[in-house]
C-alpha cells in the first residue's frame, strides 16, 4: 500500500526514472512516439516519449474463518500504475501446506476465485495480475487455516466402469461405444445427509490429462441424482480415466461430492507393411535405389493415425538414405551409394515405421529393405531381337585332324546391356559343342568381334546338322555387373544348306554284262547321272531306287552308278539270263544328307549271241593197255603200251559266248555219256561218246538263256599219236 501511495504522490518521478532505460538508444537518446504502437511490445507512449511498461500491483482478501465443505470466495484487487493500461487477467494458485488433500478451486481468470476445501489444514492462496501489455505483478500470497465442518453429506457414486470408444465422420467425432455403436454413460450415486433436508445436485465431467475438449449432454440434466452422460470430442484424445463428479449441496450450504470413474479404452492402430524391394540404377558415378513404400494402416476405434518413418541401417557407410513422407498412406525412399557392395550384399537396411493414434496407442514394424539387381542382358549387336545365327556351311580339312569335315565359321559382335545401367565387365564368348562327340569348336574375341569355327567329320552329317538346320553348336556369352550378377546368352548356330544340283542326266544307257564265275552271278554296271553340291558336301546314293536286279548304287565324285547282279550257279537248270538282260527302270538319288535330287534312267543290259563252228574230222583218244595182270587183276605185272581207245571217243563242240555266260548244250542224233543236255561254261560244251559207230554226226544246240545257236559235230575216226609206246597202266 505504501508503493501505491508513493506512486500517487509523485507520478512524474516514476516517469522520469523509467524514461531513459526503456527507450533510450546506445547514447541514452529518448525514442519519440505518437501512439503506443510506435514503442513496440512492453512499452507505451507518454507525452511523446516511449517509456517502459510497469507491472500492476495486486492484493487479495480471504474469507474469515474458512471451513471445509463450503463454497468460499477469495477476492483480488489490482491496479496498474500506467495511464491507459488495464488489468487483463489473474492467475490463481492454491497450495496445501499441511492438509490431507488439495483444495478444489473453480477455474477462473477473473478477480474472484471460488473454491472448496475438503480437508482441514493450512493452505496458501496466491494470485498474480497481468496488464494489457503483458506485465505481470509480483504474486500476492496469504496463508489460511481451514477448520473441519461436521455433519456433511456423504456421496457414494456408482461403481467404476469401462467402455470402448469409436471415432467416425469428419473431424472425426469420437464417442464412447460398445460393439461399434455410441452409448451413453449411466451415472448415479447415493447420498446420506445427517440433516435430512432438501438437497441440490450438480454433475460435471473431469477429463483425464491430455484429453480433447469434450461436449457433454445429460439425458436428465446435470442436476439430477441419476442421469446419462452423452460424451463426444471433435478428434483428439478421448481415452483415459474420466471422472464424473456429483456435487451435493444441503439446505445449510454444506457440500459433499464423489467421483464415478469411467475408463474409456483405446485399441492401438494396426500397421502392415510388406518388405520393400527397390530397383536401382547407376547414374553419374553412384548407385541409386528408390521406390515407394505403401503403409496401409487402420485403427480399430476409427482414431486418426499419424505415421512416422526412420531408416535403420548397418554396414552402409558411404551411403545416404532420403525419406519423404509418409503421406497418403505411403512414403518414398531413395538410397545413394558410391560403393555397390554397400548398396546390396552385406549391407543391412530397413525402415522402422511407427503408427500412433490420438489416444496414445501405437504400433511399430520394421520393414526390411532389399535392393534388387538385374544381371546384364546380352544380345547380338547386329540383331538384338534375334536369338540365333544362320550361316552357310562348307566342307574342308578337319582342324588338327585327318579327313574332311563339315565346317561352320563366321564372325559376330555381341554386346552386354545392363537394365539397371550398371557398368559391365568381363564380356567373354566361348564355343559350346552341345555334348556332340567327335566335333570341335573354338571362339576367339578381340576388339569386340568374335571369330568362331565348328567342325564335324563328314561321316556323321546328322551330328552336324538336323533337317531343320539346327546344330548342337552355340556361342555362349557371359558378362558381370559390379554386384557379381552374371548374365548369360546362348546363341544357337543354324547351318544353312543348299541341295545338290543335277549336272548331267542319262535318261537311257545300254551296258554290256558278264558272268562272274567267282561270284556265280551275272553282273553289269551302268552310269546313271552326275550331280554337284553347292556346299561341297559329299554326295551319297542313299534313297536311289531300282529293281531286284539293279539295286546296288554307289557315288564317286558326284557320279552315281548302279550295279546289277543276278545269282546263278552253273549246272542248276537253264541259265536265267532272260531275267537279267533287258530294260531296268532306275531312279538315282543324290543326297548330301539333308536334301536330295533325283534323276530317272532306263538301263538296258545287252546280251551277246553265242557263237559255234561245225566240227568234222578225226579225234584223239588213247588208252594204256597191260600185257599181263596179277591174279587178282589189281596190278599190271606185264608191259604197258598206248593204243587207240574206241570205247570212249571225244565229241568236240566248237562254241563260244561273248559275255562268258553259262550255256545250255543240247545234243541230238547221238547221246554223249552223261545225257542229252547239260549246262556248262562256254569252253566246256563238248562231251564223250561211248563206243560210237563211226562216222557219227551229232546235232548241238547252244543256249545262253536268251539267245541260241545250232551246230554239228562229226567224228569220222579215232587216232592215238602215241600208239605202241610204253605206258604205265
């Protein structure tokens, strides 16, 4: 009060004292003004000069003889020393110094505080006043002793209960709920009043710490002993321990109260996230992996959910991770590394995702992050879309071995492209024989061009090339990226083939034949046609067609011929030359093993007519005679001499056959020893007559099986040039 009096007696002194410190510049200058706004915060304009704001002064007045269980009032009085300033509000605090419970002040920022002391003891009441410019007074404090009031009403609230909640709609609006539907909170209590007079009731809600502002309506009003409370908040927190406080006032003004506890529960949000797999790319000397992470989240109570994201990494030195979001249920991630081993491989990388609802529930999940890598892709530089190489083939010496081979050779360029843009190393090409034995292959790469050659002996054309042109050969290219992934490309080789060409055809050909005594067969060989292969392939007669006689074909230097043969053993009936000689339809087929060309020829096998000359004259026939034989007639014991043999007389036949064919000889007029007919080679047409009556003439027919000739043989006498000379029987 002294301070107030001094201010009232000498206000100009305070103005002069505060003028310079509040508004002066560095040199003690005074800041001029016209209105308070010219002076800024915490100052005001007085007589054209800025002066510092002075805080208000406050005092308070407590009730006399305060007692428990009554609604009491405390008055504060404040003044502000500055003209044109006013008191804006009051800040009250009540502290239990030595009491069994705290006081219950009513919330207020005014100069009057209403409160109830529920326990006897000592308390301190303090207040501060604030002016319009933010100046705050020093606190005014007073201690008070509170006495206990007897015969107060006793309030017993209903038992505590619990309920879930549900949020829905824009905002959203949150309400207590069961099974998804909003429910009221039933409130009731019992009251015992020793005085037995009329009672007044008043319900109020005491929210848990941090709860959002709530709107409460009462089914029977807040002044009924039993009522239902409908509670809702516009978003924010609703879960926690709500206290619904019933205050009872007796006719004598005594108070009693009790709290009915309702626990509004909360279920945490549900968070789901699949492992994140990021594609990467190589750009400007660094490896970048980026992608989006969907973060589907929900709250079983319908609470708004807030998501947060944190990178969790190890072994990723030299890398940086940038996160954006989460927003709209997802987040974007970008990882940048200079060392590819830090981007993938041994690096451990994840994202810790947290979801929190407005009621303190939370969920957390660790999402593994995998950086994907695609191996290099290899392709033919000249034909990126193609998968094979088709080449003409040739025939030449086998590489490093004797004999001729089918050869497939050429050049190609292969290139490696990494779908992630990674640098590619170790591009190499090798020859793959596809498991073919007997073949050989090689591939050499220099300056980006691969030179290759494959070879297969000509004896196995189907090992070299199938009918489709496919070979078992391929070029196998490999390349690697910095992550160790290897790309592989097998390029199958296709061997093109040009069919043989007919160079000279022989529509008809006539050939002689002969009888081959060693083979016991008629034989003839006929040329058929001449062929040429554009690829130089050896030509075979495979597939040529003839008949039962002309059925063996051969090829030499592109010329095809047929060997005709008919078996016949001399002495086994009439010679079958008619089945051999004559016309034979033959189709010559020249094949390179994959393609062929045909040429038809009629082969005419010729037959030479047998030739014979008549014989007329003497023949020689000698016999060795013995002068004396042993008693048993087995041994000559006398002298032997040659003499004319008239009992066994030769019958000469002068015949020949140009082809050496066997002939059938038929005798008539006299029958030689052995019969009237026989089949022999031309030089054996004669016979022996047994004791003929000379002269004798025999008619002879010589038949080679197709043509025949007749002759005669006349034997007029028999001589022995050695007759009378010694012989040994």
